[in-house]
C-alpha cells in the first residue's frame, strides 16, 4: 500500500451504481429508497448549447494505469463511494494514478438537486452506515494517508444534516491516525450554525463549503435550499468559531458569470475571512444538466488567481481542470498546487 500517498478521502457506505440505468432514470437503492441516477431527471435542462468544441486544454487522459487500477481495486473492494466516480470528475485518471481518491460520507444519494452536479439524488430517510466512522479511519490507516479530504452528500433528511456523523468520522480518523491532516468539505447544514460548530470542533485542519457560483447565478445553479448568503454565513462562522482552522471555498466558471461578479465573489469570501479559494471550469456532466456558456482559458485562470492573491487569499488553486479537492494537500505551497511555478 506504499503507493497510496497524499490520498484525499471523503466517504464510505455508498450506493452501488447500476450500469444499465440511463441518466435521469429513477431506481430503488439497496437501502430501500428511491433515487434518480445522476441527480437530474431527463429533459429538465433548458437546452443543448455548448460553446464550440471542447478546447485542447480540457482533454483529460483516459483513466488507465497501474496506480489507477490499484486505487479502483481498493475503492471497489471496500465498497467506497467516491466523488471521482459519482460526480464524473474529469481528473479521475490523474488523481487515481497519483494515489488520490475523494470519497463521500453518508452514502452516494444526495437530498438536493443542484443542476451542475451528477451525484444521484433522493431521500435516504435517515439511513446511515453506523460502521462508517471506524471504516473511514481504517481506510486512512490502510492507505497510509498524510492528508485526507472528507466530503459528503447533503443529508437534509437528518435532524442535524449529518453533522454529528461527519464529526464522528473526523474524530475516529484522528484517534487512529493522529498525524493525518483532515480537510472537511461539508454541506451547509441549512445554515444551522450549531451544526457547523459540531464539525469544526471535531479536530480538523481545514473546513470547506463551496459557494459554487456567483450570487446572481446561485439559482438555478444550486438547489433552492442552498443560498449564496447561507454559504457565506457558514464560512464566516466557522472561521470566527475556530480562527486556527483554515477555511476554503470553490467557484465554478463558465456558467455565464461576468468578471465583475467573479471579483465580487472573491471580495465577499475574503470578507468572510476565507483563506483558500479554488477556481475551475464547469463541465456539463450529462445533457440533462446546465449548459456551458463559455470556455475559460488557462490565461484567464492565471489572471483570476492573481486577482485572488491580491485580495489576501493564502492560495488560489486556479485552472481549467481544478476541482475543490484537487491537489488539496498541496494548496499552501504558493505555486498553484504545482500547476505553475
């Protein structure tokens, strides 16, 4: 297992995917509740516009190789749900070959229907894997991780949004792997700040909540239960509650935002004392999801990173293929996580 270095974990207890299902179809999970494959019902998007052929800088390598196969085997053997697979991440080949996998806590079915996201959606009706905290910690130890990213689906069906379960996973990981740094990319817990505190108090090093897009585009990009202001409040409170914990957020570009709106979002995040920002190109996961409005060039991403650093972010990881957990363990190297410099 020595090949697994710097792996980013984010969850377990996932719902097995059924290859025969079409995107947008409803199915029954092994836990007995209904879900929609890829999160969005068929024909719910407004149209099919794509601004020309995908540019060369967005052509990711096919997911093959020894490292990829090794991570895939561990993920599947232990029945882990990965954001890499569930959200159709374009970096799966690069990350898995580098021994990096992002796993989701609390299953692979989300209670929200964000129109950019390909995670299955449904109502788990309170289902949780009671063994997940111990299994998460065991997996971190098995893979000898020094840095772990934990994320999860939204669980609005739970009274606390899953905060206690999320915190239990962090604590168990820390107890068994005290030298492992933990980053938590969490839901917004519907803005209930005591639930935010539950996670922030769990012993993690980085607390992340993604704003996803600029204020004007929050709806329809995000589920109606999410809001721009709610995310800003959650991030600000996390930092105020435990100033030593680094805070982080992510912004997708190419959804129709203006540069002025990008700058305003940066300013709002800094006003909430957010430390780290990631910027990446939105890629439409299926024809049922939101259309891409523009391809943002690598040169533009470099410029936006400079704007962010000038505003006081400790680092801004910025590039067409960047996602919120991309090279997370390298985010503070002050070199765009190795993409530049």
